[in-house]
C-alpha cells in the first residue's frame, strides 16, 4: 500500500508513455545497427588442403641422381578442386624450392630434381605451402618422407 503523499503526487507519471516509446525506438535502432554490422562482416577465408600421389620416396645411393615428379591435388573443405593455387615444395635440406600452379582440376605436377637430405641425416621431409586468394594458406612441414636407400 502506497503512502498518501505518493498517491496524490502524479509528477513522475506525466510523460511516462512517451518516454517508453522514445526509449524503445532508440533501443530498436541500436539493435538494428548491431545486427547490420554483424551481417556485413567479411567472411573468413576457407580452409584448403593438399595431398600427393606418393607419401614417401627413396633416394638412390650417394652420388646418383634421384629425380621424381609429384602429382599434387588441392581441395577445399567441401572436397571441390581448387584451381589456380600456387604450390611450393622444398627439398628436405630446404636448399631447393620448386613451384607450380594448379589447373582447373586442382592438380599440379612438380618435378623435384635431385633433392638433398639434411646434413648427417639419412631421411628428411619435403615441405609444402599452398596459397590462393580467398583461402587460408596450407603449410605442411612433413608432407612427404624422403630417405636414402
């Protein structure tokens, strides 16, 4: 039960409905601004990955040439082929780099010429990096294992 002085004093209720309407409109405008900012945010780049026709390679004995070709396929997260992607592979000793660009089927053939192993090692790994606008770069340090026979 309200005390008598509050029952007779209506000063706080004068203009209350218009205040509620104005504050509701201001709130809806702010809510709309937040939703439109979220809706117009740029989409993040999609992931992609690569795989090759081989998973390991054996080099010839010391002094003999060991050349081979890699068939590299690049796909996105929906397993659709990614064309025009830049593919770079490094020899296990990281002294030589080879590159190629995928065709419309997402395939690139890269010839690796006489790769060297890291000093004092009998095995190493070919590293790969795949880049394409609109996609996240794909990096793999241990893409293909290379060992000496």
